[in-house]
C-alpha cells in the first residue's frame, strides 16, 4: 500500500492519496528514481486512501524502494553484527 507519490516523473513534489484526489490528479508516480518512476492511481478501501500501480505488466521486475524503517533496521543489525553482539529475532509469536 503506497501512501505517498510524486506528481511527475522528474519533479520532487509529493502528495498523499487524499491530496491527489483533492487536486484532481489522475496519474501520480512511484517513489523510484526520476526517469524510472511507475505510474500509479489513487484508490480507497473504506476510509483509507492509498495509491496502486496502474498495471503489473509495467513493473519490469522493479520493486518498491525500501522504507526508511527497513533501511534503518538493516543498518542497526549490521552494526550489531560487526560488533559481535548477539541478537535474537522473533519472526513468529511463540517461536524462539
């Protein structure tokens, strides 16, 4: 679920899905690098407004950019590993 998008292929102006609706934007662009952004449209599920890719055939194997949270988690885990600090991650409730 994408909640922010660029208003153009090469510009730096971003909008939320609700802002895009209020501005009447039919097409917005993914958070990929300029020139590689994919077209998206605004959609809604109940009270949640968000963006979706226009077509799965235009992805060409590209994935969405990592979120800031994901990037930071990877950096922290790498730092802990480099300092020989043992970590224990739980992937499922009840499993160690």
